[in-house]
C-alpha cells in the first residue's frame, strides 16, 4: 500500500514538473509603459496578457521605468538587473518595447547608434533563447503630449523606420502599438503612459501576435 502511494505521488510530481516545464515563456522588456503600475501589478500589460494567453504561457514583466535602448542613453536598460534576469529566464518569446525614452534630446543625439545597439540587444538575448524562439519588436504607443522631454515626432518619423529595418535585419516580427491607441488619447492621461484600459489594449494586441 505504501509503495502504491509513493508511486502515485511520484507520478503526480513528475506530471506537475513536466507541465511547468512545458509552459511557453514570454519575457516583456521595456520602460515604464511595460513596468506599468508595478512589475507584479495585475494592471501592467504583461500580467493582463498573462490572463489572455492562459496557463500554457508564463509571462514575466522585466520593464524598468525611464530606461533607454541606447547604451549611451541617460539610463540604459543594459545596466539594469532585469537585463541579466531576462537572459536567465531564457524566454521562448521576447517582446521588446523600448525607444520612447530614447527620443529625449540628451539620448537621441546618439541616434546613429540606435540601430546597432538594438540589433546587439536582440542578438544578446537570442543566445539564451531556444533556436526556435521568437522576437517581437513593438512600435511605441502614440505621444499625445511632449511630457518628460519625450519627442513624438522623433518616434514616429525617425525611430519607426529604424525599427522596421531592425526587424528585417534580425528576422524579428513587428507589433504595432501605435495605431490601436491613435484615437484613444483619453487612455493616456499624461499623454505618454496608457492607463489600465490602454495597457489592456496593448496586452490584447501583443497576445494576438503571439498566438
């Protein structure tokens, strides 16, 4: 009887372990728009996306407020613990939403290095991902007010074409987060950061692309 009970517990344990390992891991890298009200806050877009995708996925929020893609930016994502944590997570799917803070004058003066830095970041993360892993590059949400020195014209007219080219060079996929929020300025109260509903729209768009 004891042997049967032990065998049952062992089989259940193996089953739970296999189930956990089989989950598709999704890493969300970004700035304050990704971090949202907090990395563990259910209103953040990654955790809203977790609900949409369901139990087959394990979504982690690696967003850090104010961070740049540019290595020479004022607060590079490269220097944050979340950069190494993303690599350690070894995601099957990587979603990058960086660039908004790069549009600030003190950062965009290094715009000639933006493409190279972005490609290097993708290639660095790919080393920790499975061979069939996917990378998604997000086109930043609209900027309705020039708060925090963020420049919407730079993002739309200069950065956007760069992101499209980066996607081609790295064989990544583009997720357009600009268009779905273009007529929803009320969902970005400060003109930059989406509220819970706006973050929900982002979550839905990214989840649709992933699925």
